[in-house]
């Protein structure tokens, strides 16, 4: 695990597919390119969906952490 300082937080705990990715899509629109967003989720489908979201839309997935029932993602926002 690397030490990453996030600029913004998206708490998607308790939400299920497709809500976490829908909220993520809206949140990255609010942020500037280069900002780091931490997403916290509890839906296991985010392990598949968030990396694909980042690849498809040009965002950088810096780190993906699974601890107990919680998933954390650190995403550097790409150019919009």
C-alpha cells in the first residue's frame, strides 16, 4: 500500500450496482484533471466495474484495496 492523499471522497457504501459507478461518473465531472478521488464501496461488483470505468474513460486507478467487506479505490482523474 502506498501513501496517497486524496482531494475528494465518494462514499458509496451500502449501494449496489449500478449506483456506485453512476455516482462515480457524476463525481469525476466535478473534479479537475489530476485530482485524486477516493471511492469507498461495499458492493463486490465494484472490483470489476471501477477498473473498467477508469480504463474506458481515461482515469488512472492508482490503488485498489479490499479490507474485510470494504473496497477502496484511489483514482487520478484524467482529461475530460
